[in-house]
């Protein structure tokens, strides 16, 4: 008898079904459940072709690697966003100092003018 090797897609769908029924359904934290859905939708489903071409031995290895890459992408995006906000905050802070100095100069001039009268 010949041996039938299931396709990656079949193995992927079986693994996802098992993870949903055994892992996700047992999760207590709703945030974890929705995070699972997000990884499934945004990372795993989008990269099925890449995982199918991978030579990693198991579907779980492929899922883990793709989830790690996805998470790294999100971290890089957050780091960039944080740096952009830091630059804007520094600009606002510099402007506040500039305005404070201007107010101080104006107040000094008003005080000097009131004293000279």
C-alpha cells in the first residue's frame, strides 16, 4: 500500500482547528483569545504560502516563526512611532521654553517701564 502524505494546507488547517478547539477555547482571558484571532488573521493566514514553502519540520514550528516575525514587525512599528512622538514632544517642549523666555522678557520690560515712571 502506498503512503499518503497530507499537504501543508491540510496539516495547517488541522493544526489551526486543534489550536482553536483545545487551546483558544480553554483560555480564560478574553484578551488572549482575541490576540490568538489577530495572529491567525494577520500573520498565519496571510503567510500560508511562505509557511508551505518552508523546510521547517512541523506546522507548529512554522506558526511559531511567523508569529515571532509578525510580533517583531509590530515592535519595530511601535518603536518608530515612539521615536516620532519623542521628536514632536521635544519640539513642543522647546517651543514652551521659548515662549516662557519671551514672556519673561516682556514682563521684565513692563516692570522696568513701570519703575521708571
